[in-house]
């Protein structure tokens, strides 16, 4: 990967923030953290899609995994009755969160952070 520039550093900070929120979500199971995740994912999207940088463009597939899986989390949560998450919904949510976590690790590796 190329030497970090301002866009890369901003993206890395947002990615780190998302990773920390996900860590807290996995540890505490506090679904209110999804609001924070949403803001962080929007920030990643803003940085990545607002850049002509080839590094940001190279991350498009893994970023797409993050964006798409978070959209699916929201879709599943909207189908739950009064916020009650049944076993099937929980399994789906866990899978989507796992996919996001894996994409974050893959991006960090691509950026030479791990």
C-alpha cells in the first residue's frame, strides 16, 4: 500500500472507531451501539466515495461488504416486532456483524495496519 495521506488517515481513524464500537457491541450486546455504528459507517462511506484516491477505490469491494451488511442489519431489525429479536433474527444479525468485522480486518490488512 502507498504511504498514508490525509484521506487515508481520516479513513483509518473512522475504521478504528467502527472497530472499537463493534468490539463494545460484541462484549456488551448493546444494540443501541448500532446508532453509533451507523454514523461511523456513513463517515467511512463519505470519505471513500468522496475521494479519487486509487487506494480508496481499491477498498471498494470490502467497503461494500460493510455497507451492504449494515443495511441488512437495519432491514432485519425493522422486521422484528416491538424490538423482540427471535433466534432466526439473532442468527442473521450475528452473521452480518461477522461479515462487517471480517471486512474491517481485511481493509486493515490491505492498508498495512495488521
